[in-house]
C-alpha cells in the first residue's frame, strides 16, 4: 500500500510538472488536445497510475463518483471521477486469483476475489470484510441494503445477509442452468442463465415474481434501467422486459448470436454483434437507429450524440437523430476504456496506466 501511494504521488507530480512545459506536453498526453478539437472534445483531466514493469492496466469501471482501474496483478486504483485525483490504491486479491466483477453499494466496494467476498471502504481503501465462500463465483455479485446475491458455479444464486454474510437461501432456475448475470435493487433481484432464463425474485421473501425464457442463453450482463431490464440472447434477440411483470416490451433481432450484454444509455441501447459491429437501438421503440460495422462499444452518449470506440482504436462521434457520422479521432495508444452510460464523460487509458477523461466542448 505504502509503495503504491508513494509511487502514484511521485508519478503524478512528475506528470503535472511536465504538463506545464509546452515542448513535453504532447509526449505526456494520451491523446493530443489539437486532435480532439475537430471532434469537439476536450481533456478534463489526465493521470498516470502506478503500473510497475511487467504489470498492465486491464479494466476501467465507472461506479458512482469514482473511476476504478484494475491491473492484471489484481491491483486496484480508485480515482475521483471529477478531478482524476487518486483516492486509494491496493491489491484487491493476490496475484493470479480470479476477480469476478467489481460493484459499489453506498460507501463500500465489493467483489468476489478468489473464493472470498471482499468489501472495501471507498474512501480509505481499508478492507472491511474478506468472507470465505463455500462455492465458486460464476458471475459478478449484486446487492441491496439487506442481501448479497452471488451466482455460484453450482448453478445456484446464493443469497447472503449483508450484515453478517450468513446465507439466507439459495435459489435456481427450474432447469438448473448456469447463472450468468444478476441485478438487484430494494424490491427484487433478477438473474439470468446460460439456458435463456430471466427470473425475478422478491427481495424480501425470495419468491419468484416472474420468469421469461429466451430461445438461447443470456449474455452477461443483464441491465436494469428504471422499470425495465435489457437482456441479449444467443437466439439473436435483444429483449426489453418490464421489471415488475416480466412482460416483453420489445425485441430487436440482431441477425447473429449475441455474446455480450448491451450498454443502456439515455436514448439508445448499444449492442455489439459479432461480424456486424455495433448497433444503436431506440430505447423506447426497439427500432434500429444505426449500425457501424467497425464499432466495438459505447464510450458515452450526450445530447443526441454517441461516442463509439472501433476495432481499429478510433473514436467516432455519431449523430443519433440523423444516423450520421460526424467526426473521428485516432487513438493509437488507447487499449482500455470504460463504458459510461451515466453522463457525457469519456474515460480512456493505455496498458501502462496513462488515463484521460474527455468531454464534449460546450459552446
């Protein structure tokens, strides 16, 4: 911990000093400010995480008011989303152990790391709990104020009381299929399976509210958004379901098996389709807005525009209303990014730990 805090502090001071020297400025930037201007984007902040030799940044997560970067050695760094300042850094798990997802509830970061349910204080980085589990985790955990919901490799959703981590119950799909994704709030928990089940259970008594069955396995993650849940299936369809009743609101046929879940933003649902690229689907009607063959994922959505990363490492700005490409920016050094559906900020990074926050220029 001490090593990492000192290393990050030194790295940041060096970076800040260099950023004030015009001749060195372009060398420090992950992406050039001048390159961003035609795309009407600007840099909000930049930082350099303490990534050691032989270590690489692998994932970025946007959770509440923090950005979390996770390395291939299970080292996690928390940054203030607004300023880019470091909050804490520490090992989430021993090197080599699997880390199955990262989530936040109130002021606690939680994850299943190895065979332990780990809780960390989001302000201090202090480990609060490391509860050994009697089962392996098959997908990221979910939680509400009362319970953790953990999908086990035994094809059960294990429901643990949040206060003492004692198991209250375990539930499964009728066909005993593998759990691939769980989403929870104070009213219900919804889990999906490899066989195509989407099941809602009551948060207080765990009785089944409803079940929807797709013809193909559900891809992780399923996404809860207000009173709807979105799921992508191996049967080539993206489904929008009512969270209270499980009733189908719409389905969009993508034309190919879907291997990962959608990104659900304010106006559109963005779905990656293998060999077809990224599709933008109107959130209310389920109709196709546009399709980009080279598109890989959504970076952010703002004011009728979608910011998309391509398989060639290019950032493309799309006008959703006109289904028209507006600008493109080459990002040759960017290999890690966050999918941000909360606001207009774009978070990109490289393997060495250089990270930048971009935003649309407000005229």
